[in-house]
């Protein structure tokens, strides 16, 4: 039970970081921005799956 909370926080932080990077890249390199957004989406799916098992 204690492990889920830390993993959730870690994934939430990673998700926010990826979205921030995607936003920063959106004005200079659209392709890289799209890649970061796709990565963030994968992390969001992992987060949802983890929250469902809690």
C-alpha cells in the first residue's frame, strides 16, 4: 500500500514535466512537441491504471 503512493506521485511529476516540455517545444519544434505529448499520454494511461488498482 505504501509503494503505490510514491509511484503515483512519481508518475504525476513525470507527466507534468513532459507536458511542460511539450509546451516549451510547441513554439520551436512541433514534431518534438508531439513526441513529448505522446509520451505524456502514455504516462497518463499508466497513472489511471495504477489509480484503479489502489
